[in-house]
C-alpha cells in the first residue's frame, strides 16, 4: 500500500510537457488559403500622337463610282424616285411620254400619242408598279387612261370617220437587262368606248417587244415592234377586224 502511494506521488510531482502550439491556417490540412489576386489588366500602350479611343469604322464614301442605271418607261423596272422622258416615231405613230417615280416602287406619268395612219389621238396618263420576278425577268403591271379622238382621216383607211371617247389600257410587262441594254416585252389589252353617233367599243390587244440602250450620258435609243388585232362593235371607227402592226424608233432622256 505504501509502495503504491509513493509511485502515485512521483507521477504527480513530475514536470508537465509544453502544450502544442495552435495550428495556423497554413497547417490546416482541409483548407487552403485563397489564391493571390491577379493585378488589373493594363490598357495596351498607345502610339505617340494617336488617341487611345477605340477605332471606329470609316464613314468616308467609297472612291469607286457606281455605274448609272438606265431608266425606261417601257420596262418593268421602276424609276426609283427619278424621272424619264421618251419620244417615238415610225409606223404608224408619233408620241411623247414622261414619267416620275413617286416612291421607290410607284411610277406615274403622262403621254400623248398620234396614230397618223388612222388619225387617232390619245392624251392620258399611266401608273406602273413592279409585281416581282418571273423566270429571270422583272414583272410589272401598268394601266393607262386616256381621252381618245379620231379625226376621220381617209388617206389610208377610206371607211374611217370622226369619233371620240375614253380608253382604258391595262398591260403586263416583262423586262431584263441584256446586250448592254434593256429588253422589254408587254401584253396590252386596250378597250376604247366611243360616245359619238350611236356609240361603240373597240378592243385592240397587242404584243410588243422593245430594246433600249445608252447612247451617251443620260440619253438612250432603241426600237419597238408591236403586233395586234383591232375589232369593235357599235358605231366605233374601223371596227371591222384588222391586223395592227407598229414599228417605232425610240429616244429617251433620264434624270436620276
């Protein structure tokens, strides 16, 4: 018993060890210190004499010149806000027309045409608007409205007589650019209502083809050929069925 108490006294009287130091963040095995922050990006050095502002797209106009687009009153292409004039002469018509682009797609114009073989005068206006593309051709609709007067000349048609009335002429136009010019095809269906004597009606459908090419600057030249048929009823002049052939030389002037 005395031996046991003596041994316990020796254990309690022995000096205590130094307590372990507290673990720091670098000694904690499950937690890593945050990575060092990267320095902020510095702007690239600027060349002396040049501004540090970001480069901008150049707004200077191109040095190249765009070729002029020929305007035509016979084609399916709109005037695009421009204006153009056209004169013609040949068998069997003399005439002049002028057109103005009201918008990029809508054209309005006026014309005067004298068929000197039949002594028929037409004074009126027309409206044209593109309809799309068909088989590589531009497609447009055109409609004209005119006052009609026949002066009764008999030097070629001895059965002609005086008359007057109103003519409505719808048309469908196809055109394409080829051979350094514009080729136009049209199907027209004019209907004329005459009011003199006992009144009457004329129906003169025709198919026409034309070619126009630039001569110089804003002037174009060309030709137009048309083949049609004329028939009527009532007391309209030259109402008996007959072929109607035209061949015209064209000259145009355009203002863009």
